[in-house]
């Protein structure tokens, strides 16, 4: 029997791009806005007494800024490109105008139909996203830790939760992902168990 390991995985806090419906993706390295910093602070206040012995953020600023209060001289945040947001190619930095929106939903519907190689022009496919997340998941399972905190992005979170649930990527749209929405997962006896999904109770403090 393996010793249970806890994983706390959340989406980053709000950015102005989120607020204004502008596509970010891995190519837009935006900062949190005032609300986003407040969401990160609220999450810290609720979970600051948890003794996280592993803290991981994507390489994008909005991810690091959300959990930076957990960093100390003794516990540094690790940056991992494998949990960066998916690349949305030609959509990045743009609002959802009718033509781009039509292309976006064409990609989403392709993924729902299990065509995981569909992608935006100059973008990344769901299959490519899954390849890096499989490696990240494997590393987590092999790594020794008691409690890990991971901060990532909306589409990446959706794909990763599908992995942990043994769901096909076709069900990504069923995974909720508000800003700083928390998934509390436990790895025990070579299985992942989801205890909380998109938990936002810290925002009510």
C-alpha cells in the first residue's frame, strides 16, 4: 500500500483578459488584475497553514502570482512548462469575434468527437497538450511528497482532471474551472481520487 499523497490544483486568478473576453493561451503572459490578486490572497488565507512540501506553477506570470504568497526561503516555487496553458495560436490576444468564435467552436466540437489533433492555426492540439500532461502526471506519481500545490490554467486544468478521472479528453467541457477554483485530489494505491471540484469557498471568507 502506497502512502497517500494530496494534490491541490487550481486555476490562476483573474486577469483583465479574462474579464474582457480576450483569449490568452500560452503566448500571452498577462498579469493578474486587482480581483485576481485578491482571489490569490483569499486562497492563501484559507490554506496558509497547510504544509505544502511541493509547490509548482506554470511558467506564466498569472500562475505564479496567484500562489506566490506560499513561497518562502525554505520552500521555493518550481516552474514547469508542462502545465502552461494550451497555445491558441491565431486566437491569442484577440476577443472572440464571430469568425474566430466559429473556428474556436469547430475545434472544441472536434475534440468532443475525439479528434484530438484538431488545433488553431499556429496553435497546439489537445493531443499535444495531453502528451506533456501525461509526463507531468507520471512525475507527480513518482515524486515523494505529502501535500503538493499546483497552479495552472483553464484548458490545461480541464485536460489534467480528465486524466486523473480516467475520462477521455472528449469530456473536457464537463470540467468546471473558475478563477482560483480548487481541485483537491488524493493519490492512493496507484489511483487518483477527487475530493473537491472547483471549490471556491475561500472566496467567501
